[in-house]
C-alpha cells in the first residue's frame, strides 16, 4: 500500500507550513482509495482517522490539533483563540477558520469546491476556508479575510487549491441567474458550453472576490474533476454514478 503523501504547496505561502494534499498516500480503499479525510463519508472511520493522523504528522501537530469544522456551505467563520476546545470546534457548523495560534493546523475538506489557504505570516495569522459556489457567493471569502484582519493581519496572501475548472463545470440557467441577480458583471465568469449550457469559472470567481478584498491571490491551476489519480471529485463521482466520494484536505499553520 502506498503511504507516501503528495502535498502541493505554493510560493505565495512559503513563509507558512501548508499543503493541499492529494488523494495519494492514504489508507482508504475502494471508492475512497487514498487519503480520504471526510468523517461524513461512508468510508471506514478507522481509515479516515489513519488518514487524518498522517496529515497531522505531515503538518507537525498532534492529531488533536488538526482543526476542522462541520462544513455547511455558509459564510460563517470560526476564530480559534488559546481557549478554543478543538474537539468541540469540530462540530461547529462553519466554513472558515482563522487563528494566531502556533500549535494548531487549520484545515478544510473539499471535493470540487475551492479550498483557500490564507496567511499574513508577519502578523502571525493564518486562515482557511471552504468556498464552493454557494459559500463564495454568500461571502465566506470576505468573512475569512475580515476575521484575519480582526486578529491583526494586514498583508494577506491567499492560494486557491485544487478545484473544479470551468471546462468541467456545466451549470443551469437558474444557477447563472442567481449570480447575475447579485451583480450583472458576474456574467464574465460564465461561458457557453458544448451542450448549450453555461460553464462556470469557480476559481476565477474566487480570485475576483479575494482581489476585491485587497488580498494577493493565485489559483494553483489543478482541476479536481480532470485528474482522478490525484483528486477526489463530487461531480465526477456523480457522473460515474458512484455511491459516495472521498474528501481532500488542505491545511495551514504558522
């Protein structure tokens, strides 16, 4: 069994310990083969625990200090201070985490949605958020940035990790209308697809939100849908009529 983790990093975050983990190097099998870190998946939970332990070790923290939340596609963000009960935080419904603690790695889970890692290492603040289309439209990116600034961050850098790319993200007219109702200028994130339906640029939309918030931001360029050997994908699993899908993890710490 392959146990070597594959961890993608980005120069914008070089002054932090961070990683967008691919599915390689995990203990799960079958549909979840590899590094499935989703507790809410139907994978064997002892395998999920093994996978999370490997991630925690790679991040240099105990497994108890690999902090996640119960993601619900919301704009809600949790700030982890020195008194935070990390076990309790795991059950909080939110989609972003920020902290100035140096003993914790914060992480988000994704399977096509955007994992965004953020840092102002000079100020000693890091953030992470799970930004699918609903969360991004609802403001989770801006709320994460605001929570970091509340801790003293001023020069924030951010990287969008592996996410579904526009060429693989066909949507309906109703979906597009929801974006255009907020701002007609959002039309620039849609193009015509081969089936006559709109194609949505999720990472492009995420970058626009980050840059509008005056954050130096980049997308890593990896598409989850297009690379089954490295990434889990909810949409690919749906198209293949799979019963479930694995979740990728992305983590950052000071």
